[in-house]
């Protein structure tokens, strides 16, 4: 009986410590919209992984068309680069930096911004050795995949910060505008 009581106390203490440090499982993101259209190629790996993450972590539907969605994720840029970081004494590359830059914005069906344009840059360093070409290629592939997973998590965190834009001001509505892109006085 005493052993089980000790285990129960340890389990309770561990639970309290995890709760106190702010631990939270990844994947559950509260989103302020009901449906989203991903403005990127549907055949791409990024589209498939982002769609899967959105559907697994929320009740948001990923629409197949812009018209069927409440909001649209507009991809402004998505670039990958492999930069040389250092050279050996013989003038050969000894280290690379992999960089993925992704910028986007979230707009509603009325073109009002739910989330202003933002940019996420993910970097990883990788050493290189001419004697280990195949293993370094495999390592690079794994790093690109890891960077994409990190990028998706950051996109989801930013999407969870999106808010419903305020309705257009009466002056903008009277002028026939929707308020989007109108300068603030």
C-alpha cells in the first residue's frame, strides 16, 4: 500500500511540475476561422503537410477552392538557399548553411487582412566532407524536412494569432470601399 501511495505522490508532483512550466502538447491551435484555402500548389509536400497539421490540430476545414473558404493563406515568397559558410585550408567547402524563407499573409474573402504579411526564416548548418558525399546528402535531406516541419509549426502559431478584422468604417463604406488598403487617419 505504501509503495503505491509513493508512486501516486510522485505522479502528482510530476504532473504539477509539467503544468507549472507551461508544457503544452504541440498540434492543438485555436484558429479564429472555420475554413482556409492554402494558396500554394496542391501537389507540393508543403501543402500536404500543412493541410494535415491544420486538420489534425483544429476543426478548421481546408477548402479546395478560394470561394469555399473563409480565409486564404497567400504565399508571398518561398525560397530555399544553400550558402557556403566556411572553406577548408585546401579551398574546399567544409560547412554549408541551409536557409528557407517563407513569407505569407492571411486574407478574408473580402480581401481584408486577418494577418498582416509576415516572414519566417529557418536556418540549419551542416558540415560537409568530400569523403562522405552520400551520407551528407542524406543528412541534408533530413535537415530540409526538419526545417519544413519547424516552418509548419511556426505558421500554425502565427495563424492562431489571426483575428477577425474589424468591419469597415462607415466613411469607407459610404465611399464604396471595403476598408482594405485604406490609410488610417
